[in-house]
C-alpha cells in the first residue's frame, strides 16, 4: 500500500510578502500587479478571498470586488528562494519528491515509517520543519493515492493536516463538489451539472460507460478519480518521473495596445529568449516555431513555421518568429497580446555545420553562461540587446523557468 503526502503552502505569495512587510498581515492583499493593470491575480490573501477575489481573475475585476485591497506586484526572486527552502526540507523526509508548482509538492512516503513514524506523526514533523525553515504555514494531505492526497490537503487548509485512511477514499470524496476533482474545470463542471451530477458521489454511482460515452477518455479518467484512483494524465507517472512537454510557450499582454513595431519586435525577442531557456532547461530542441497575436478586438491569429534543423538557441528562435511577425502583421494595427511557442521536439541537436566557423558553439557557451547568471540573479538578469526594449516585469507564476527541485523533463500535474 502506497503512502503519499501532498504539501501545499498556504497563500504562499502573500505569506512571503507578509514576512517582509508585517503590516500586510490580516489585510486583503492581492499579488500580481497594480489594480488598474490588465494582468491577472497571482494570489490573494484569505481576507481578500472573502470578497470573491481568486487567482487568475483580472486585476481590475479584483479591484471592483475589493477596492480596499492592497495590490502588490510581487517578488519572484523571494518566492524562488522560499520554494527552495521548502524543497530542501522535503528532501530530508524522502528522496521521492515532485514539485508540482512553486508552492506545492508530492512526496512518496512509502516505507519511511521506521525513519519518520506513522503517517500522521511524519506529517506533523514535516509540518513543523517547514515552519521552522520558512516561518510559513502549510497544509498536508495524506492518502494512498496522489489525487486524494491533493484533495485532502485542500480540505485541510489553512495550516492543517488530513489523513484519508486507506479504504475510505470514496466515502471521503462522495460529499464534495465535482469541481474538487483535479482537472475538472468550469466547462466540465457545467457539463456535469447539466447531467445532474453535482457531487463526486453522483459521479461514482454512474457506470463508467455512461461517462465514457459523453466525455471520451476523460470520462473514464473521471470515473476512476471519483473512486479515489490516480487515473489519467500526470498521475500515470511515478513521483520524480519524467515526461517531456508537448510544447513550450511564453506570451505577454501589453498594458496598453501598441502598434510600435520596435516595441513589438523587441517583446517577441524577449519572449523567444524565455522559450529558449525553457528548451535548454528540459534538454529539448524544437523544430516548429509559432507566433501568436491578439488584436484590440480580441481577434487572435497563430502562424507557424518549421525550421530546417532543430534548435534551442535564442537567436535562431528570434529570427524565425521575427520573420513570421513581419509577414503577418499589418503596420499600424494595434496588438493587445503577443506570444511565442515551440513544438515538435527532439532530444538530439542538429548535426553541426562545419562551415559556420564555430559560431553555434560560441552561442551555446554564451547562453549557458547567461542561464547560470539567471539561475543566480533571476530571469531578468541577462538579455540579448534585441530584447532589451521589450523586457517587462516578470509575471508572478506557479511554474517559473528555474523552479527549485524541478528537473528537466519533470512532469506537471493536469
């Protein structure tokens, strides 16, 4: 029988901000940007959540719901540092750790009873060790499946521990709303409600053929999840397992629509740099480059190009996406959002061109040095000149390029 822990830091971004500014404690706080910006909420304090503010909500909407909230842009470098401290503590309890995001992790604690005691005792020790190292609160879920461990950590919030004893998974999940099942979003929730399925128990009582006929493979996965099984997607891999991404992308929404070609091309260059860094982090080489543009009327287009050889070099991605931009943008047309995506990956680099005079090798050495500087000083520490004007404040996100403990190729939860 497996024993899994799911550790989730409580209001992580806000809690870190409170360490550096104790006057924020107990107040409605929103992390992600200024109240009048176009961005989205990265995190909200529990006091702000009482007004309906939640992550991924537009900042302007959050301000309407809670005008008295304190809006802070956030400090990604601080969040990385504290995530790193958490990761160090987790590794003292088990080597089988997967960082699902900057503030949550799965631990395989199977077979550790002789070292750490029974699950509840081990969880209390881990809970205290996290607080001793970071001065931050966390919640821990314990179960025989990762799915139930994740749900139970959510039910334990804030600052709690909940163990779902083996054999009680289905009864634990049954009274919960279907939205509590990882992977069930608003669209799926609405479709389930239309079928009269509101609680996880409603889903568990259905024949899996019923769900399969209406939702395909996802229906089969939901049938298993309703019973507490690690069914489908990320849960198919072991903790610490590797699964390469199908695509890597970065995009940016401008504070104001812009038709400034220099700013647009510079922003594209900066986004391409970030994508290239992710490629190198995962040890992947991309053949397909895609440009995304969203205009003032929210019309969105994507244009892709296949490269003659796979690459993970900034300059080659920049050149490719710049050609796509110049071929598909009508000068003077304001753009709201712009993005760069790569796909069609290979784990082997292209055969070297013996006639390039060592140019690619020099680029690889230079970019490797740049990546080391970014690891140490943050994502914005180094940039190519072509992307300098397009640089923008790093978005606060759950999965930064240099997530502590995230090894190249680590799978991410769905």
